[in-house]
C-alpha cells in the first residue's frame, strides 16, 4: 500500500479552519435571527427559514457535487469552494432584502456543500491509517470553533453593528482560510472516483445506512432547538443579546472540549464506544434543556452538557463510516454530510412550526425524542468482534 503524499505542516489545520468558515456560513443566521428579522422586516420564523432552505440545498448538493467532482485535484476543489464561501458571505453583507439574501445563500451553499465531506476525505489521503481517526476528528474541530467562537462573535457583531457587518466578518475570515489552504495543502491529491457502482454498494451496506440514519436523527433533534435557541432564551427567560451570546459561547466551548476528548480517545477506545459516550451526553444535555425550560441556569447547564456531544458525535460518525468501508469513504462521507443537512432541515422546519405556534416548551421534548431514536440506532450498530474498528 502506498504511503500518503507528504502533507504541509499546517495542512490539517488549514482543513480545520476551512470547516470553521463553512460552519460559520451555515450557522450564521441562528446567531442573529432577531437582527435579521428586524432588519429585513420579516418574522423570526421566516428568518429561520434561511437555515432550513440552506440545509435543503446542502443535503442535495453534497452527494451530487461529490459525484461530479470526484476526479478533481483536492487542493483545487477545496480552495475554489472556500473562495465561493468567502465571496458569498461578502455578497450577503450587501444584500438589500430578504429575497436577495436567500438567493445568495442558496447559491453559496450549493457550492459550499462540497467542503466538509471533501475535507474529511482529504484527511484520509494525507496521513497514515493509524492517525486517520484522530485527524478527521481534529478537522471537525472547525465546526466546534464555529459554535464556540463564531456564533458568539456573530451575535455580538450583529447586535451592535448589524447583520451586514457579521456577514462581512465571515467573508474576511474565508479569504484568510482560502490563502492558508492554498499554501499548505499538497497538490496532486485525488480520491477514488465516485460512480454509480459506488452508490449501489453504499445502498447494499446495512451498517452504513444505519449510521446515516443516526446522523439524521441526531441533527434533527439538535436543530429543532438550536435554530431558535436565541429567541427561545429571550422568550422563556428574558435573556438579552449578551446572555444569549454567552450561552452560544458555552455551547461551542463545550463542543470544542468534547471533540478534543474524542480525538484523544478514539484511537484507543474505538469509534463505537466513543460515539456511544457522546451520544449519551447529547441526550442528557437536550433532556436538561427540555426539563429546565423557563429557568436560564437550568437551560444553560443543559446546553453545556449538550455541547459536549454536538460536534464529537458527528466526527465519530465520519470516522465510523470511513472504518466500515474505506473504499467507499468518498461517497459515505459525502452522504453523511448530506443527511446531516437533511437533519438540519427537518429539525429547523419542525422547530419553526412549533415556534410559530408558541409551543415553546414542546420544542425541547421533540428534540429529546429524535435523540433517543438516534441512541437506539447507535446501540444497534455495535460492531461484532471481527469488525471492532467500525
């Protein structure tokens, strides 16, 4: 077996920062729903549809673009994707109305759908097999940072300088990330081509299908609440922008810590046990939010525990999919990202309907139901001794 091409010293970090930009681009509206609603003269529910419609675009775009671009050099592909994200956010900063902002977002995310799955697949090409799990988990720290640092900053900037400035800041970060990736990612990286036989092999693998269902359920549960976390905190507890920003920061910091721990233990404990641990933490946190709804301290404690599991569970899903069928990794990682976005779309749509009808307390319990189903499926995918690496 050939060794992977030598990676630039900061190549994994460059890939991780690209996920930070992607995460901020995807999550940004959730951090500034009140500002978007008032600035664009729409309801909170309509502003939340920026998340829902964006997620629908992402879930369609991820497998389609993986198929269309599987033969393109990874450095060219990923840097072009980051350039599109940077330009899209800068264009969003100048959007004159809701329709324009939505159109820019959909085009931007149709291209941006490429980044996360291809970054994970690229990680497998630049490191040795024994470091693959921890490297993929490290690259997903970008999503944790998007929540830990990105969302609180977006909330802070939007509450003081408007949503235009927040989008401008994400665009500037995208430009920096683009340059770092261009300089540090080696050229000549190509994954296995994705063809119709690849998708057929994926569809015949029951473990892969169960893992994909776990991702969708985990994300549906989280985004039923997460999309409207700021307005929910305001309505249920009277929290202001700074308090909401602090809750977002706690969520992200705990998420960052969770991924760091997952990265450290996955190569020794195995992806299944690591996934089970953090799914249990995810369920405990969402349950704490649901039971504590109306009391800021209890809801914040629930968010902290929930945060430990939100990004680590998904990074473990990626690791497990790669381990189950390495030759299918390009397709399965893309599909996992796609169903992740399906989960975001389902969760934010369900949450939006409940929010619009003032079923604020019910939101948490709906989220709990989704995560309980995900935990059941995690247990069902417990690997047999002969496939213990799954």
